[in-house]
């Protein structure tokens, strides 16, 4: 019994210490946790959006099963997303000029466009992969399509200026597929990703039409400009531009905000590129044997 | 209130537009969604198969907890898998000559063989990794074993000609472990994968006995033959053959249907190989410092 | 009906065969499965620990929602973790000299220190990534922080000698983020991981202060010493030492127990290193165009 | 093993026999069970209606928790109730002249009236029971109010001619409270039920304003008229009429379609009445001691 | 903080005291709670049996949803019921001569007979109640049928000598419907119960064919014979015998093991009977007005 | 589409009307629903208290399954109950002089006494019912014991002056068993209830030791004193006093605050009593036949 008390005492002390660490901490001490965007809820919203776009292939999230019609589902998404956006506003750098509902109104109107883009992506995946037996297989199984479908939705929220929520969405895609497309990247139609694990596409990347990217490819920043305090300068172009009809094979790394890959290039696997490449080039990596 | 109606109107319009996109779409307009294989259900089946093979180490899927005996569990798997296979038939390229039940009869009889193979894989992982303290650790924690155990089950369905289901299974393994072994690949006994994130093993790969593969390795296609329409030719050998007792270190890339790695080779990390290598070779990658 | 019986018979036979495989197997035939650590339960414990450390940003695991105070939560974690540690003892190489409760007492007292370390990691991530708009974003979205937060907790259990449990915890982080930090590695303060998919950090690695590591980096073993039976020798230094203020870019591979990267080095992406590098060096990888 | 097969055989035989019983049965052999009203779903609808009427005191049903606004909730109820009414149509005696949606339109418009009636019932319960400390207690705890709130909703569906659904609703109230008010009964404002277990109020009963009824009271049928086949004649007045300001104490039984209890009567406990009683009467039951 | 410790101390003391009460208690101190029949599990079994008997009208219990065929369902019930019976054996007065599996074999073979009996009960309820619009309504809504369907199943287990389980089943019916039919009672075909709340039918009651019973009726024991220690003598006839074609109206009470109600009697509501009644009698209760 | 809008409009109008009913209502317009006691949570607390008192026979409520030790369980109950009591304070007639924590401290200390009382009740039920085969059967199956176990806990909160919570607890027992014992009643040791459906025991009732009560018994109020406004006077003695060793058979009704039933009386079934009865009397009800 003595021992039991000592454990309790130790535990209560530890909790006290943990709280005092908390107080000395640099976070906004948000005690009212209703204002913090809820990661689980944002994930439910993105799942319900996938279900809205392709109702036979994606299921409603748990808790939305008894929403019967598509109109109800979208109404439901609309309200829940508004709440999350409201929560996110506290974390944005600059004050927002629009209400969460105005953001959602505009966002909702973009969904048919998003669906059209995604149908083109399915086409690109089906035609580009010899292993795909039918288009439905792409919808049901392909992690590349899963990640793109979330990216295209999140991107629309990103360009409306919504903080944090688009990132939570693309991080969810990252967790499920190992594919990390920043919601700020600009990606043209007929985008093809195969296998995909380890792909990183940075915030200021632009990608043209009919581009194919394989697993392990990084489209990243070369080095960061730092300000007078040694901190990275934010909001500048840091990632490459990829033209149309480019193929980038597995584990290639392309870095830098001034790096431009011209149309119709082929970038071989495991290559490392920090300068621009003219249209029509083929870059490959030579091997050596012992 | 005015505003509320405008939102409702906008939402109902959007749903209408989404449905008209749907109608213009190239998918078989499958309204009766009972015929589409259910990804969640296939995942439950594969989890229950893992539990059947190693009952003390893998738990039943949610919803199967009150199936008490192993015979019941297998009966249960048998019926649920038959339903999913039936659904998958609509998505296969060619009509199937066997009923789902006949497929399942044959499949079920292969399970003891699968278990024997997996026990050999456990042995290989235990002996090959200095960090493994006991064989049970491999069963409980190793993502490599998790992925192989799903691959070996899915492969049996693949060679029985079942469409879509084997791919859904291996994509689940991919999602959980970052290891993407196509169900069509042929993999010999005592297979060893460590860490594993980013591994890609293509559909027509063959791998011998006692092979070790580390994270980020790709056994892929070099380029695709295209037909007269510029589409990739399907169903041809596109991925390499790996001999017995080969070790392939992290991030190596081996490509092409005619690429053969002979027995007892060691392929160094980050290497890039598109041609064959004789038995007994060591290929490594030389580094340069500035 | 005939057919139905044949299926049942086949199924019952298969179960019999599966069990006879089981009997011939090399595993300790643990029939009493209460003694095997429960992966799901360990994952709930690590989630509850995250929630204890940062209550506004991580939710309680399912089933712990109605634990009201922090003291109760920690009491609850304490008991559940003790049970799992007890189960793990059967799988350790050597008998333990302390009771699970004594282990937990010591572990609990380390939590405030873990929290201080994690706050420094948040600072490093916020300052090091131009895309981070506020520190809370790091806590909510960054897979790098998610993986480090689990590693730092698991490491405390590892150094207390607990078998299996720390590995289950870091494998959970691996599954969620693609980042595989062995609980045995030693990592200094202000650790920065971005994107992270495919990172592997081996058991005997040491990492200094203010180190930045990008996706696909391996800090691994070069080759294993084998004993007279050809099995790898366990418990020896196999992985590199990384100094302070080092940056290691994407897909670099650094191998070997005698490999030391000195302070203030920059290791370029896709490099391959198996020897030591002096302090202040920059190693990069030169590209070639066709 | 022999024994196991015999059990399986016995079980399969039993299932065969059960199915052959089924075929000889007088039920419409409904194989397509989507047409049968779903008791669980009807119960969820009635719970959501209670939550709509008194949002702070009744919770949403499971599965409707993330419906955010009252308008959404009512839209949701509207669609789900329509589906159930459609299913019920197959079980009604006569074909329906209105669509389920038309029924629901009318029903929904009656809800504010239902709420007004229920507020009057709360008032009656609060004022009539010395044990009630505040009106909220009536809403939260009183089984009498629980049963009345379901009855008043179900009654509106009954008078719109909906088969089966109103009965499922009032049977749910019966199960929860032991109070069985047929949805066809007509009940005036300020209705008071205390304790309530065992109360039965038949289909053709009418009850005036400000009536109080205690546990175990039956307002039932005396005997049934039978037709030429000896079956009870349906759709005739079978149950009593109760005037205004009547009090009926515990376990009283009042039977018959021609039995009228005038205004301001008091009917003592355990009494048995099969004839009419003039306004202003007090009926009591005399006791005898041995 | 002081206060907090005092609460903890008080709580720990209370738990200690509760345990010491436990030790002084007369219960078999069953520490191994796997041997105690699990009420929740027995309820799931009875729900699954209802679903087996009338698959379109009763749903599977939670956790059995993915059992697909009727044969599987019955296999599943068979194993789970065996486990519960095994647990119950410890609580029976006398050692059992049959194994739980032998009991289940016999029980399962009785199910088609039970279904035939229940179809006759449905017929009786449909024909006897003017409010019933179709036979399906009886299956879906009538508490009387719900209670009888559980009683008839439980009775078969009772006559096989199973302790405790039949009682748990009929108490579940009691909880849901307020109708308490002891599993030991013998009830003939075409049994009719309307409303039903408060009905009690004792263990040694016998009831003939075509009997109708209304709410609040007790068929009970008059007084108990006591043995030399003043304890009631168990296992003797204590409850009445009811003939064929008898009607017993609401709240009638019939008591005693020697009380026999002859065929074709009508027993009026609220009557009290402790002696036998000749066939063809009508017993009623006279009322008095002030 | 037109029709769809009309439905939406109708629904939105209805919600508006419902809200305007709300505003005109006499309830405290409690917008902040955290202050209203949560019926579901109170029910979980009472279930956990039953589990604390008899851990092998009652299960933890959903959500408390992973609370491991009895001390933790009680700590957990303590905090959750404090929250509910705090919410209840707003609904009490008079301001409370003690904090919820002080109430809970006192309450917790009474639990061992409650357990001792309940063990005596089990003894009374086992000895009094010839159908009980062992004491454990009483704990597992008897609704009478279920109701008493909740009453005895709720009564301790009632005498500490907690509003609303004790009533929610006993209404839960009422719902499950049909037995309605007001938490304010005073009940002596060795209390026996059999069958129980329809029993009502009023707030100011007192009951001695070794009393047996059967189904349908009412111990109620005769009539209420009304104040100058015609409202019932609250807080006066309204219900009878029952002596020691009294037996009250089924459906008896005993009314009035001045009615005293002396020790050792037997009150026959269906009797109606509004005056006192001397010790040792037997009251029965004579029957008449036509």
C-alpha cells in the first residue's frame, strides 16, 4: 500500500512538472481546444468529398453513413468544413478577408472542375500503366490516384487562402500513400504517379500536362535564403518548374526555384539535378561496375 | 435566411453538375454498387487470413471476433472471399472459366503451403537481422514480414487468375509498410526485407531463394513497348530476374525484363542497373568528395 | 448439398494441416496468448502518452475518452504499460532485474524531460522549414514531429532495457510516417526531419544537436560481422555517428559503425558514404548529362 | 473429427428443415428485405425527432452526431422517414393515395404543433407531481413524458394513414417505459402520466384535457365482435371515452367502446368499470379485512 | 494538492474495504471470471437464434453481421452457446450427464419444431387482435410475440437441464417487454399475449392450446411449503394449470399448484383466484359505485 | 427540382417555427448544454458502480473497459460523478452548501456499507425464492436485485441532497426492470422483490427489515394536499410505512402518508388499503364467481 501511494505521488508530481513545462512553452496557450482544427474531422471531410466525387468507389466516412442523398452529403460537408476553416483562421499569418462560409461557397463551385481533372488523371494512369486492367482498378487500388484526388481538392482550398486545412489533408494522403504533394504546388492535367512511395513535391513547384513521376522522386528546394537572423525567408519560389510530357524515373532529385525542366524531357532514375534542362533532353545516370 | 437559400441552391446546383460530369465519364456507369469489390471487406479478409495462419500473433478483423474455432473462421473467410471474387469478375480482362467457389476451394488448399513458406521467411529475417532478439519479434513488429505475408497470400489468388482482389491486398500492405510487391511477382523461399519503405517489386519480377532486399530498392520496368496507338503493350515480361543468395542494398534500382542478376551477387546501395550481371559479382557505387 | 459438404471437408482438412504445420514450427508454442504483448494496446498507450504531453493537440486513444484528469490519464497509462512490459519480458534475451512497476516509475519521471526535448524539436522544425506558418502547425501536421515524438518516448523505455515494446512503438511511427528511427538510436536536441518518407536510422546510430535530415536518408550498417556459424554478431556498433549542426539531404546513404560525420558538415542528396568525413566538409554528388 | 462432421451435418440438416418450414409458411415470402421497414432505423428517426423538438434534453441518435444544424437534422429525418414509409406501404390494408414525400411534407408541418402540445404536457406533469423539483426534471427523467412525446409524434403519422411505422414507434416507447399508448388513440392537452408501468390505452380511446392516469391503468376493449368466421371485426370503436379533468388511479380497468367517463370524475385504484359514469362521479373500491 | 491526496487516500481505503467485504461474503469467490456465464453473450445468442428462425424480420446481433449463410450462423451459435453452457454447469444443482456439445446437438434439432410452434403463435396473434393489419406486423412489433419467441427457445434448453442460461434468456425478454414467462413453464400451441406488461407465468405452470392472456396477469404460487429450517421447498408444483381455449383478462391473478382452470373458461380482469374452476365457467369481478 | 426546393423551404420554415416555440417556452433557456446533467453519462456511472461492487458479475460500462484496477475505476467514477453533480446543482430547489467533491468524498465512503446491505438482499432473494438455484443466479439474473442495487446507491446520493442524479439512476432501473423505487424511500435490510414489474415505491415510503414485495405492488400517495393556488404541497409525508417481516403479494395497493402496516403482516394480492393495519394481520381479497 505504501508502494501504491508512492507511485500515485510520483505520478501526480510528474503531471505537475509536465504542466509547468507547458507554461514555460512558446505555444499560444490555447486552453479552449474548440478553436484548434481537429485533424480527425478534417480527414472525415476529405473522405466524404472523395465519396461525393466518386460515389460508387469511395465510402462515406464513419458517422456519415446515414446521409442519404448527394445534396445532403454536400450540405453536411459544407457545414463541417466551415467549422474547421473557422478554427484554422487563428493559425494563419494574415487576417482573412472572407468568412468561412464565403470560402466554402467558392470552394463548392470548384468541385465539378476538380472531378473533370481527376477523370483525366484516371485516364493517364490507365493508359500509362501496363498493369492496369481497367479504369475502375485505378480508382479502387492506385495510391497515386488516391494522393492526387486529395491534392486536387486541397489545392482549391489553398488558393482560397485557407491556412492549415489543406496541409492536414495532404499529410493524410502522405500517411496513406507515402506521397507528399504540397497543397500549394500547381499540377497540370493528366498527371501520372506510379507506386509513388517517397515522392516529395514542394510548395512552389509547377508541373505541366501529361507528366509522369515514379517512386522516390523529389522536386525540392536547393537551399534556403536566410534573412539577417539566419532564419529561412518564407514565401519565395524555392522549387522547380516541370514542363509538359516530362517523365521522371524513380528516385530522381530535382532541386531549386530556378530549375526548369523543358517539355518532352526524360529524367532517368537516381539522377540529381540542380540546374535547368532544355526541352527534349534525356538525362540519365551512368553505372559503374567493380 | 436569404443567404442560407443561396447556399442551398449553390450546393444543389453543384451536385447536379457533378452528376452530369459523371454521365459524360468513361467509366462503366455502375449504379448497382454491390458488384464492385469492397476494399474494406477485402482488407478484413486478408487480416483474417493472417490470423488463421498465425493465430497467436495476428488478431481477427473487427466484426469477426466472435468466430470461435479455426474451422469456422476459415468457413467464414471462404464465403466472404467468394463474394468479393464474384464482384471482381466484372473487372477482369477475360471471362473466368471457374466459379468463385472453385477458385476458393483451390486457394484454401494452398494455405498450408503458404504457412510453410512464411515460416521460412521468419527464419530468414531472424537470422539476417542482428537487431532481432527472437523469432516472435519478427512476427509482431517487422514490416517486411507483414508485407511478405500479404504478398504470399495474394500471389496464390493471382496465379488462379482472380482480378483486382490480389492488387487490393498488396496495396493494403503497401499502405501499411511502404513496401509495394506486385501480387504477380514470383518470390522464392527465405525472403528477407529490412526496413522496406519505398521497395517496389514489379509484376513480372522473379526472385530466387535466400534473397535480401533493403529499403528503397526498385525492381522495375525500363521502358514500355508501345503498340501502334502509343499505348503500352500489356502482358509482357518487363521486370528483372534475381538469382539465389543475392543481396540488394538500400535504394538500388534494377530495371528491365532482360536484366538478370546471377546467383550470389551483391548489389550496392544507390546503384542503377539496366543490364545483366554475372553470378558472383559485386556492384557498388563509388563516391566523390568535393 | 454434396458440393457443400466437400467444401466443408476441404476446409476442415486445411485447418488440420495448418495446425500440423504449427506443431512442427520453431516458435515457442505459446497457447496462452495473454502473455504476448498486444500491438494494438501498445499503440493505444503511445497515443495516450502523446496526448498527455500535448493535450490540446493529440487526442486520447479510443476507449480512454472518459478519463477526465491528466493524473488519471497517467495512472491509466502506468497500469496498462506495466501489463505490456510484463508480457514483453518473456521475449527479452536476458532476465530483467526490475519489476515492470519499477520500470514504469522510472519511465514516468522522464516524461517532463521528454517534453522539454520535444519543444526544442518543434522549435527546430518551425525555424528550419519556410513552409511552416506557426509552431502549432508543426504539432498538428508534421510527420517528422510525429515520428520524433514517438521515438523520444520509446527511447526512454529502450534504455531501461524493456524488450519489444519500444520496437512496436517505433514501428507504429514507421507505419504512419514512413520514418524508421530505431528506439536504440541516440538523438540530440533540436532534431529536424522534413517530409521524412524512407528515412532509416539504425540501432547504434548517434546524432548530435541541431541536425537536419531529409526524406530517404539511410544511416545504416555497412556489412555485418558474422560469427563462426555465418550468423550476424549481435550487440556491436554497426551504424554511423553524426556530429552537431549537420545537414543530410534527400536519399543520402551513410553506412558503417566506424563512419563519423564531423560537426557542421553538409551531405548532399543521393550521396553514398562509407567512410568518415571531417568537420566542416561539404559532400555532394555530381551529375552528368548525356 | 468424425464427431465434428456429424455436428456439421446435423446443423446443415437443421437449416434445411428450417427453410422448408419457411416455405410452408403463410407469410408473404419476402426475400428482398429492403422492403421491410427496419425497426432500428425507425427508432433512430424517433430519437432524432425528440432531439429536434428539445435539442438540449434529447441527444441525436448514434450515427447522426455530426449533423450540425437543426435544418440539416430535419432534412435528414425527412429522407430517412420517407424510406421507411415507402417500405411500410406494402403492409397496409389499402393502397395509399399519397407518396411518402407528400406524407412527410404534411407531417413535418405538424411538428411545431406537436411541440406546443408537449410543452403543455410538461406543465401538467410539473404541476401535478409533488416530487418534481423543476420542469427540466420532467424532460430528463419522467417515463410518462418520454412515452407521451413519442405517442404525439406517432399519432400524427397514424392520422396520415401510415401503416406499421407509428406502431413501431409506440412499441419502442412501450419497451422503454412499460406504457403502451396506441398511436391511434386521441389524447387532449395537459396529459399527465405518473410512474406509468403497465398502462394500456387502446386504439379507439379518446381522452379529454387535463387528464391524469397512474400506473397499471387499462383503457381497453371489453369483448370483440366476431364476424361470421369467428374472427374479430376490425375498425370499430372498441375502447372508452374519457372526459376532461378526469383522474384514474393505479390499476383501474375501464373497458368497452360505449363506456364514457364524464368530466371531472375520479376513478379509484384497482376499480373495474365496463359501463359509463356520469360527470362529477367518484368511483372507489372498498376494502375488506379478515 | 493536499486535498487531492486526501481524496486518493479515501478512495484507496474504500477499495480496500470493498475487497474485505468481498472476502467475508458467501459467494463462491470466483476469481477466474471466464467461468461465469456472460449475460451479454447469451443475449447475443438468443438474438441470433431469432434471426435464424425469421431471417427477414430479426437482425443478427452486433458482431455477427458478416456471417453470410444460415449454416454458418447456426455453426456460430452452436459454438458460442456451448461455451456459455459450459460456464453454466458450475451453477447447476446437480452434475450434468451430457457434454455441452451433446446438449447443443439435441437443442439444434428442436429448432424446426420451435419455428412451427412460433408460426402458430403468429397466427393466433393475428387472428386474435383486431388491431393487427397483417401477420408481418406481429413479427415486427408485438412484444407478446417477442417474449414468446424467446420463451420457446429457452424452454428447450430448460428441459435439457441447462442451468442459468434459459433464465438469462427469459429475463432478457422480461426486460424488453415486461413479460416474465419462466423457461420451465409448459405452454401449448397458438398462445396469445396482448400488451403483456406485467405478466408473470411461474416455473411449474402448464397452459393448454389456444389460450389468450392480457397484461398484468399473474399465474403464480400461493404460498410456499417451507422445510424444517423455514426455507422454501424447491422443485415442487407451485403454479396453476390452465386448460385449452381459456381467456384471462388484464390483471387477473391465479395462484397455487393445485389450481386448475378447465377448458373454455373466461377469467375476467382484476379477478383473484386461488381455487380450481370447472370447464366452461366465466369468472368476473363485480364493481361498486359510491 | 422545383419540388425539392419546396421541401427544403418547408423544412427551413418548420425549424424556424420550432425555434420560436422554444423562445416562448417556460424552460430556463439553457443554451450552454454542458450544464445539463447527461443521462447517458449518469447511466455509465451507475453501471461502473455496480461493477465496482460486484466485479465478477457486472461489466464495466462501454468506454471504461481499459481501466485496469479497482482504485482507478473508483477514481474515474469519482471524477465523472462530480461533473454530473455540478451540472445537477442548477436544478435543485435550494443552493447547496457542499462542493460536488465533498459530496463525492462522503458518498464514496458509504460504498462498503452499500455492499454489505446488498449481500443481505442477495441472501433474502436466494432464501425466499424456491426457483433460485444458487446465490450467483440472483446476482446475474434477478431484476429485483438489479433494481435494489441501483436504488441503494442512488439513495445515498439522495440523502446527501444531490438533485436530479438519484432520480436519473432509479429511472434507469425502472426502464430496465419495470420497478420504480424512488431514491428517497427508506428500505431496511434483507429486502426481497420477485418478478417486480409494475412495483411503485414512493418518495416518503419507509420499509422495515425482511420485507417481501411482489409484482404490481404500489406503495403510493392517497391524495395530495393542495396549497392556496391548487398546486400540490411538496415535501410532506405522502406514502405509507411498512413494518418488519411484512409480505405484500402481487398488485396490492397501499396508499397514504398516515397508513402504517405493522410488523409480520401479510397483505394479499390485489388488495386496496388506505388505512393502517395492526401488527400480525393478514389482509386478503375475497373472490366471487358468477
